[in-house]
C-alpha cells in the first residue's frame, strides 16, 4: 500500500514516514504543493495525506486539481486550521477526511484504515488458497501453522494477495512495497519472493506465487 505525504514541516513528515513504514506502507514525501501535485498525478496512491498550508499550490488547490483527474483516491487533510468553517471548506474541496494538528498517530492510522475499507482495499483477513493473513495481528497461517514473516515479507505477500489473479510487475511491486522507484534495481524482489516461497512451503508442492517470466509475479488460488 502506497501513501503520499504532502507536508513542508520535516519533523512531521519524518514522523509520519517512520510510523507508516512500520505499519507496512510505502511512503513518498513532497514538501510543497507543486511537487505534491506532480507526485499525485503521475503515480498511483492508496491514500494522500495533505497539509493545507504549504508552499507553492495550497493544499486546497492541490486537492481540487487531484479531484479533477483522480476522483477516487482517498485524501485526508492534516492541518492546524481548526474551525468548523475550515473543516467544511476542506471537505467541499474534495477531501474525504480532515484531522487537526496536533494529532495522535493511532487516530490517523485508524482513519486511513477506514478510508481503505470504504475504497474496498482494506480487509481484516486476506486469503489465498490455504494461506490466511490477519492484518490486525500481523499473523500468517498456513495448514494450521503460523508462518513468521519479516515486515517487508508481510507487505510483499499482502500486495500479491490483494492483486491475486493479476500480473504484478516488478515495477509495480517495488513502488508499492518499497520506498524506491522504477529506476532502481528490482532484483531485490526476486530475493524476497524466494524467501516467501521457502517460508510458505508446506512440503505439499502447492506454490501460490507464480513467476510470469520477464514480467513479474502472480498470486493464484490453485
């Protein structure tokens, strides 16, 4: 899951990046409205966290411009503006939610999860054949056995399961699971896929992660 944070205060953006990365999200940071809008229009994000008072285009302007071309991406305003009129103005500009600074990280995370559920991309439990992932407890069970995964392995498996039946290119995977972009070396994905396959192997010859040669990987039920 990939999140864009448009925030000019480095302390806040750094705090958000560290906290959200620990939760398994891939994070992009933009420090002004101009670059934030460019990121939003040229990349795919599951959620956008948008400060109101930023250099360049204001958060309101950025929100309105995003809505014209990407009406479905969830946007949460993060702002020190705290009147009812401000809240209404932000929501009418196209934001899905509005959280006032200072805020508790747990509250922000909960609001992100709510928007993802509404979008249809967030569930508590994901399944792939006999593999079951519990996103709340960060547990993976296969054949009644718990599989110990690192945070990055967990995020990779989650991305594959969410897109089961579809070819996940290496570029897509590295952009949504890692904090690096398409011009980076994608061979790290192959290494992590091997880690996953070994940990998920029950000795029954059932491999739900299939290689699409020259392209990427696909998760299949059978």
